[in-house]
C-alpha cells in the first residue's frame, strides 16, 4: 500500500509539475501539502486519486468505492507560518485521530520533520494494475521539498526545528485531551490488526465551515487575499460577459479552469508558488 501511494504520488507530481512537501496517508483519507507552480492541481487530484483508488481496488479485491464523491478539500496557504502549521498538522494527523501516541509510530506513508528538504526516494512501479510500461516508468523519484518561502523565512534547519516543535506540541495537546476524556490511543499494533473493510464510525460535523485559505493569524495577509478574491471575481464576471457577447479572445483571470480546459479559453498565468493543502 505504501509503495502504491508513494509511486503514484511521484508519478503525478512529475507529470503535473507539483512540488510535494508533506503527506500522511491515513486508513480512510489522506492529507498532503503541495505547491502547484503550473496551475494544474485539478488534474493532479483527479489522476492521483483515480489511480490510487483503482490500485487499491485491484490490490484488495475491493469492489466498492475507495473515496467518497465529495470534492477534495483544498486550503490555500498564504504565509510561511501557515505552511509550517499545515505541514505539522499533516504529520500529526494520526495522533489527533487517536490512532498512535506519537506521529513517528504511524505505520502508513508519512512525512517526518527531518524529511523536509532532505528526503529523496526512488520507488519501483507496483507489479499490479500499473502494467502499462509505456505510460508508467519502472521507477519514479519522490522528493519531499521544503517550500522556498519557508526556507527563506526560517532557514532549512530552523524550519525543520519549528515543524518538529509544533508536532510535539500537538502530541502533548492531544494526550491531554485524551486523558480528560478517559480515552486511550489505539497504538501501532492494533492499527495494523484492523481489517481493511472497517470504516470509521464518526460522522462529519454538518454545517462546519471548510476554510478556503489560512494565514496562521496574519490579518494583513488575510485582508490582502480577500482583496485578490474580490478582484478575481470581478475579472471573471467581466470575462464571462465578454465571452457570452462573442469575444472568445478575452483573457480570463489566473486559475480559471473549466473555461480553459473544456472551451479553449485563455487565462493569465497563475501566481508564483500557489500552495494548496488537502
């Protein structure tokens, strides 16, 4: 399972120019932090999730859906501090889920703080499902890169230290909450004994807000982004009006997807270093 996920992640990152920073594959969902320089994140999500789901179905002999039909949740990260916070959250997700006491104990595919900017793996193609050797190379390279603006703000060692401290803080906070409720962590051994057919019994908190962007408390960054959103919406409305009037040479705002992908429209290039967390 880890080989499948890592291989497909490397394959799709290379195909769509996506830069990987952190990932944690949980039993029922996954989290990752990436940079999308070419503005092709919709195709990355579509292909990565499709190939991973089909690989899981083949490997497990699983006839049902692997992922639910809801849209992938994406959060744009606006600041280096938000990058660090989201990376730490991704690493510590198995702890907050009550699966293991320490993030390092999670047996699935994961990122460690020391991996950021240092970990490079060569992963062989799994020997099932992905048999088209013309499409899928025998081996792919996976790099866990440090976001450039994070390294510029904190330095490589400083960034890794801050992520490690944040993960340790999340571990302590989760332990405190678990003790208050009288709960215990499942632990690595019990996690590995769980059948793959088991499903979570918890339910989504209906009505809860899904953040579209995060700035780690930087109000100025939030206000600036809101202004960009307003300007983007205005630009889109103007472009749509001109398109409907017959002007198919109009330039759409950066990030316009369906019009470009399915109708051959032109869009301005995306901003440098657009970051997404899923």
